[in-house]
C-alpha cells in the first residue's frame, strides 16, 4: 500500500466531525512533519501516522477501544504494520512499547501540540506567532492551566526524542506557526 496524506485526511474527516479534534490531529501532523524534515525522514509517511493517530477517538473515546478500534479499521484497509504499531504505541495503556524514532516522535508531539495550542489561545493575541517556549514552560508550572494534561508526559516526550524540553517546545511552536491559519492559531497577528 502506498500511503497517501489525502486518503488519510479523508479517513480522518470521515470518522471525526468535531473541529477541535480535527485541529488537534492537524497540529500533531504539523509537529511530526517538522521533525521528519529535521531528521531527514519521510514527511508524507510520518504525516499520515500523525493525522490518523486519534481518528477513532470521537467514536471510541474509552481506553478499552481507542486506539484499538482505529487500528482495526486501518488494518482492514491495508495500512502497514509499522503505521498501526506507531498509533498503538502513542497510548501508554496499549501495551505497545515505543521503539522507533517515529513512535517516540508521535508521543512527544501528541500532548505537546495540544498544550502549545492551549498556551497560544490564552494569549492576548490568541496566536502561536508570538508564542515562545518560556511562556509555555511557565504555563506548565500553573497546575490549573490545561489541568488534564500530565506535565510528566510532556517532559517524557522531550526525553524520548533526546531533546531538552525548551528545544522540543520551540520546535513544536515553529511547526505550528507554519500551519497557523489551518489550525486557527494566527489570532490577531
């Protein structure tokens, strides 16, 4: 099977109606794509994995189902094992340990993309274009801000890809800036 970003996008939008979840997957795609470019990996293949990592979540949010149901759908459509394995590995509870660079990157970018998005949206500008890593780190220290996001997961993601936390945040911000309009993160700038 040849992986296609367009086919992955179509599958994602077919299974996900909510705009915020769609934007989350697009943000993770942007961040993972940025790392693929940085490390000389296949951007299209990595983008497909990132775009599909939560496509089943709206219908199957329970940990007993997500991401397992989505992986069943992908296998039935002929997606390769390395794609489904990466998607399974992003959920700590799946029992699939992260091994490949892609798997670690997907995990690192998943929660961080959401946290960076939240940090951008509370700025006066409501923009990622004037957001800096120091502001995100400050938000991480505020336990009331985005309280559902486990700060240890954010730190662990950076560790898994071998980068200091501030550098990982800077990289994610840079990737989201490239797609600011698509993500609704241009704000007033």
